[in-house]
């Protein structure tokens, strides 16, 4: 199968290539795609060397699948061009996520909605994916009324420039700034730009995408997204108000049996998820599961996942694997 990776030289693109190889995805020909300045650069993949090509060259090669992680404008401009030649696009940017004609997919939750006609498929935002992986089975069991989430997001979500800023700050070097403020020894209460309502785009993604993936606009969500100087993954403190009461032990059992979710929850042994240990793994880790004693039918928990893997590349490739396994490409 011819597979194009658009944004092959970026942080997510590199993880995608690593995962395509790790998961033995049936790639017969890789088409690494990047900006014009990278055209011709050699990419090593599964023992073979491939030259990076430009977008039009990649379209002309008519890959079966094109995995995008190259920013919203590139997706808006080029995903339709790939789709026109029969390619199925799985896009990591926010460009198509809220388009009513496009599917927003976390395979464990709603891959079954996919059909051969879906030629542009949106991969949700990283902080949304890890949260809905836990919310979905609990919503099915108890009915979710409202979610209050605070995120503690890795600088890798911003990209290479942010990682470099932190390294410079460690070294006491004044370099290019990915953020308006120092990130070393700091917490910045802004991920992405602010919208009219005073919330950031990142916070509103958690609201809008959650409702779309779970196909339920009655689920009320409010979010605060914070950037912190870690690299292993995003962490989230999540407070969930259910329509019905629950049993905490039963909640743990439900999550324990949820594919892609790992419960790490034992305060006696100080067992709980942390980004330093989630780094490089594909699962979503959940712990600190406890009743919110301030109001009925409400639960607190802590959710951690590697934002570059399940939050982006892994979820994208799991969608591609679903398409192949169900003869949808
Ligand atoms: C972030 N979720 O962490 C966004 C985009 N990757 O910045």
C-alpha cells in the first residue's frame, strides 16, 4: 500500500514513521512529504531510503492513504486534492474536525461510523483523545451530565521550537521563544490563541470535540488548558458529574476492561499515572479515581497519555489500521 506521510520531518511525523514500522503497517511504498525546503532530503524507513517530495508530486503518485500532520492550512489546501485522486486522508490538524461532513474518530469509540465514502477523516486533538477514551465507557454506563477538566500539557504539543526554548532556558541561553513567557519553572495558562469568549482554542477543542466524538451535545464541558515544562505527555484533572450514582470499584473495573486504558490507582503504593512514565507508550493511563464528596454522582480522576502517540500518531495509525482491516481503502 502506498502511504504518504505529510509533515514527515515534524515531531508527530517522525513518530508516525516510527509507529508505521513498529506496527508493521502494510506499507509497500512510503511517500514522505514536507515543505519545499526539505524536498530531496532522505528519510530512512524499514531499511530503505526515501526522498522527501513536495505535495503535488505526492498527489500525483495517488497513495491509498495520506496521513497529515502539517498544520491546518496545508490540510485545508491539500487534503481535498488527495481525496480527488482517491486517496483517504487522515488529518491530525484541527482543519476538518468540526466540519459536519467529516468524521472525528477515536477508533475505540466511533470507528464503526467510518465508510468507504469518508475520504477526509479528522484525528481529534491530543488532549481530547485521552479524555474521551475514559469518558466514553463511563458515559455508556452512568450517563455524563458535565465535565470540568484542567490540563497540564507537555511542551511537545507546541513542537520543536518549544522544546528548544526549554533547553535554552535550562542552559541560561536567550533564544527563540515559542511562548510569550519563560516555560522553565513556570506554568503558562494559555495553550493556543484566545477566542472571543475568553477561552483558548485548546480549551474549546475539549468542549466541542468531546461532544462530537461522543455524539451527545448534552454533555456540558468546561476546560482550562495549562502549559507546563514536561515532555512525556499531557496530564488532566477531570471532574465528572453523572446522571446516575456509581460505585468507585465498578468504575475502576469498567476502565480496567476498556481497550487502550490502563488503570494505575493505588494510593497505598503511591501508584498513579505520570507523564514521565507514560512517555513512549500508546495507552491512556488513569488514576486518583475518587468520589467528589462535594456533590452527588460526581467523580474525580487523573488522566495521562503521551500526546505524540495516542494523542496523535498512534490514534491516526489505528484509524488507518481499521480502514485496512475493514476493506475501506
Ligand atoms: C498542544 N494539543 O498541545 C495542542 C496541539 N498539539 O499544543
